[in-house]
């Protein structure tokens, strides 16, 4: 058996070493997801039986959030992943023109819930919502774990929000820098020298 306390902590230390401070810890994330799921559950309960529920997670940042969130939703749901890339490699700024791929073809009579890690410029959520709505679903909603408290994010339509955070670049719990740090269990601000 693997001894997580001894080996796990040491291994994860590589990632934790690059973190300046934890903004939201795993306990706070878990508690908030229970509340968020409760809000979503209440709304999904109001849908008629003949509407199918499709969750549309945005890869790759939403994977951990999605995995935790869906386990609090007792409905009959399907998952259809889409991809979006708005950061070009080693950058902490959105490029402004995310490329959206793998969108579902037919969404008639479906209820769609887009799930993403973070709302920043808002372009990703807006673009995906537009594309989804063009496919004629019964309804479309969006859920993000984090929203930066900047006008572009605050003005973007999004029905469910986990936490409002300051305008800082964050990693962990699915969020990355250059593909790394997604496995940090908390959400933290990386050290300047790590970027
Ligand atoms: P938006 O289109 O500018 O709202 O950007 C959303 C996408 O950019 C998210 O799905 C994330 O993948 C990424 N992103 C934005 N801010 C951060 C951050 O602080 N850390 C890591 N990724 C971020
Ligand atoms: Mg993303």
C-alpha cells in the first residue's frame, strides 16, 4: 500500500513549493460546492421530465470541479465535453480569441449547463453560450467555480458562481499555468518566479 502521508506530501511538495499563498483551501471549496449543487438541484428539479440535462464542461480546467460537482447532482445527466484554449502557452493573460471545439450537434429539447473553472475576460463563456444557443436547446445556463472581480467577468451572464476572487492569476484545483499545477488540491497564487 502507498503511504500517502510520507510519499504523497513529499511529491506534491514540488507543486506547493511554487505557491506564494493559498487563496481558497480544499475545505472551503468542498463546502461551497455543496451549496452550489443545492442551488443547481433546486433549478433542475423544476424542469419537466422530458427535458434532458446535458452538462458541458470546458476542458481542461473544469475537470476537477466537474468531478466534485456532479457527485452532488442526483439527476439523470449526460456529459458532453468541449475544448477552449484562450491562453497561448506560457502566459497569464487571455488571448481574447478562444478556439472552441467539439461542440455538440443537436441540442433540441435539452437543458444545457456549461461548467468552467473561472470567468476572466468572459469571452470563453460568452462564445460557448452563443454556439450552444444556436443549436436550439430548451435552456442554457453557466456555472463557474471562480469569477474575477473585474468588469468584463462581472458583466458576463453566468447563473452559478462559486467564489468571487481578486484579479490575480490563480492555479490549482484544475486551473493551470502552462499546463502545470492542476493537481494542487487548493487554489493558490503562484510565486512570481514560478511564472
Ligand atoms: P476568459 O475567456 O478570459 O473568461 O478565460 C477563461 C479561461 O482562461 C478559463 O477557462 C481558464 O482556463 C483561463 N484562465 C483565466 N484566468 C485564469 C487564472 O487566473 N488562472 C488559470 N487560468 C485562468
Ligand atoms: Mg479553461
